[in-house]
């Protein structure tokens, strides 16, 4: 039984995966956890495209690579540490597509208002990432391929009411993941009003 | 040590709280967990306004009540079960403001792009809700008061670059919370392409 706080403190992005498959039982546990997130009016406007087919994963990886090279890389260069930039680089240029599973998480606009759909879908995405960590899977939250929404929509056969919001590669990590680095919460929290330090 | 999957399956909205205070250590544990969420470029664009002052909580509750009565209630009527509607009604008309702590979670637009800030803030909100569940606190994810963003912004002294995204009441539940109800994940998941059932 994985300890809740231990899972939370261990979760971090994985961008290099072993080719070994991920079985349905393990994926089911992760997807089930995702659906226990809150949503406006409990309408549960999430839809998961669980992509294992190699050609489709390649197409998603290709969207990722295009967006990264068309501008995202230039934007991140100098903002990310050299180590992290290299890691994201390798992920965008192939690592993400090499994950044996890519989950595309969509918001169902027939069940949620487009203006606030993110508030009802990203909590589910976070449950998915945490549950992946709990069962030992590597994962990452990426939104890059969404800049090519129409290309992605075509490949996955998505109808108009499904809006892709997140792309999550899942697989067994190629190497152990280090601890995540975070700014202490006290530097991000105020008492009552802005300016009154925690 | 709370079990990860048990916490995930137990998390649900709480809208009626005991007046007992929540100490800093407990809140710190919850806020710390929130900051371990992922964000674009690990920029961590979250800011937490931790509101305990009664007058301020009243003002936030008042925003909630106004938005609810101005249209949200009418929108939800007939869509929610009578029991859930009554619960949300009581929350909007006083229960939320009675929580001893209200956390307003903002996105820092100096650290994240407004177009995708939700993807970097709602995972932290979900960590916060789960951690609250793990320590026994009741919580709820609400976005209603944000329809009155300027009023909220004024009361909390928020500068222009902080965009309020979620309002989370925290406190000890007045009564035990039942289990959350969810549609099974298999009805929300497809294999590879839309239409191919799980």
C-alpha cells in the first residue's frame, strides 16, 4: 500500500521509457483513480484515449516534435537548466513517442462549459499522474501537442465536442527518477491578504 | 500513513464544517503537498491566499452566494439530484463562508502563460484537495466566486498578475462524508481511437 504523502513527494516527469508493455489491469487502476477527481456538478467531463498503436504514438510524438522545434524549444532555452532542457529535448524528439502507452485526456464540451472545462479535467489528470507514480509507472504532463489540435483530432478520430487538453506518456522508467525540486510552500502562501507572508 | 488509493477513492466535496480552527502544521502539510504538483517548465505559478479572517471569509462567501443566486442555481436546478442541490444551496448560502479556512488559489501570470495557466495550477489544487482528505479535513473545489473576480481581487489585495482560479474551503467536516459516485472508467476510455470501447 503506497503511502499517500510519499507518492505526492515522489511524483515527477519521466521522459525516457523502457519498451515493455503496460498491462490492462495496471492501466485500469490508474484510469480508475483519474475518475475519482472532482468536477463541476460532478459531470465528469473527462474522456481518455488510451493509445498503444505504434503508428498513432508516432503521430502524437511527431506533433510534439513539431511544436517543440517550431518555437517551444527557443522559448524554453535559457529558462530551463541545461540538464532539464536536454531531457525535454530528448523527450520531444522521440522519448515521448517511445512510451508504450500515451493517454490523451479530453474535455467533453457536452458535459462541461468550455470556459471552465480545465477546472474539471486537470484534477483528473493529476490523479492519473499520481496513480501512475503509485504503481511505479513513469509519466509526464504535456500540453505541447495540443498546439496542433486539428492534426491530433484527425489521427484519433475525435468528434468536435471532445477537446484534447493533456497528453500523458506512460511506461516503466528507463532509469530511476530523482526527487522533484520545489520552492517551499511558505514562499508561495500569504495569510489573509496578498503581501502578508506565511 | 494514509494509503494512496484509499485517499483517492474517499475524496469528495464537503460543504458543511465545524467551527473548530485548523492549525498551521496541518495546513502546512496540505500546502506543501500542493506544491509538489507538476507545472509547465516547473515554473510553479501557484499562489495561495490562506484566509482565516472572518470578515474576509464572509466577503468570499458573499461572492459565492451572489453568483449562485444570480444564475448558477437556476442553471444547476434540474441537473443536480434534489439532495445534492440542497447541499450546494446550503454551502453557497453560508456553509462555505463558515469553513474556518478558505484557500484562494491563484495563477501567477508572470510565471505562466494565461492561455494555459490552468494546466499548471489545477494539478496543485487537486494535490491540495487530496492532502486535505488524507489529514481528515473536508474540502471542496469551487470556482463560482471567480465570476466576481474584481470583487475578490479587491478584498484580497491581489495585484494584476495574480489570477484567482479556485476557492477551496477547508475545515473539519460537520458530518461523515459518504462515498463519491463516479461513472466507471471503462465508460470514459477508448482504445487508440474514439469509438473503440475499452
